[in-house]
């Protein structure tokens, strides 16, 4: 409650980009009840790192809480800072491949579905995706180009 609404307070978050075998990225549509990016399509998994929690513990906890996924071996990709008028996050991004059942957290997520990267690019800047995710996908695409 202290960090949201005060962009001078930086906080750690983890993101997990969940891809299927076809190379599509699972996105979640945030609940209209959320205080950040309500109703926008967002990163597969995203959440705060709790005090005393390792990044890996946060990744496992958030992936299970948000999508019901426990059979995923996330790999670290990169880190960056995302800041807007509402918050400042130190983001640690991971990725995993998963094609099983999704049991999403219905009080925080309205819908989940897989998107092709071309479809994501077409929707960037149109108010469909969260600003956090638009920063994430831009960072991811630059990362992939550099490999």
C-alpha cells in the first residue's frame, strides 16, 4: 500500500513469460478491480517479491498463485527498471515453456490466452496492453535480437 502511488519507492518484482510449444506467449487480462492496469492484457505472471523471499521462491509462488502452474522450470533472462507516475519497479524477468492446464486466479485475472508475437506487436500502443507489459515485451524483443 505504501509503494503503489509513490514512484520514488522502488520495489522488486518478478515476471515470468510463459511460452507454449508453438512459441505463443500466454498473457493475462487483469481484473477490473486491480489498482494498476485494470482490464489490460499483461505479462503471463507478475508479482512482488516478499520480504526475505528469494527471487526463485517468488517466481515459483507467483506462477502457482496466478496460473496454477507448478510443472515449469523458469530460467532467468534479464533485469530492468520500469517506472511510471504510479510506481517504480526493479523487474527480474524469467521464462518457461508450458503447455498444460491453466487454473488462473479469478479474483485478480479475468481471462488468459496465448498470443503470437506478431499479434502483440500489432496491439502495442493501442491501449490494449498494460504499460508495464509494453515495456516488458520491448525489453524481451531487444534481448532476443542480441542473442
